C-alpha cells in the first residue's frame, strides 16, 4: 500500500508560513540538522537534532514543516524519509535558508 504525501507547489510557498514554521525551536533544530546530514528518517532526524519529544509531537512538527514547503517527505517501506526543499526555497526566497542554517554550520566548523 502506497501512502501519497502532499507537498505545496514551489510557487505557492509563502514567507509568513515559512517563517512561522521556523519560529519553533524544535522545527528550527530539525531544519538545521537536515541541512547538515541530508536525507534522514523521521526517527533519525529526531535523534540527530537532540529532540526529546513524543512521536506525536515530532509528527506534528514534521507536518508543519512539510505543509510550509520547507521539507519534502517520501515513504520508503515503513519509513518516511525527509529532505529540505533547498532548491524551491532558494528560488522563492533567496538567502533565507542559508541565513537560517548558518549558525548551525558555523558551530560545526
């Protein structure tokens, strides 16, 4: 059974919705971690980001990020794999993603 995941088209991404999604510390940590590690499963990204939240809370955060157009989610078997929609975000809001993840990249150097 295949589960279809709905993502907003790039041309419908809105700055207020993206900024609102990034305003939450857990979601910001998720985005910064995805920028660092690349494609990752939901459970792994939660672990790598150091988030101590319930599965339902993490699912909520991931849904908000996906609906804002920040992440792309694909189903592979029993796992859901996440990536940043870097190309779409950079085309729509040049420099925004770099500004958001820069503190994370600077700290890892």
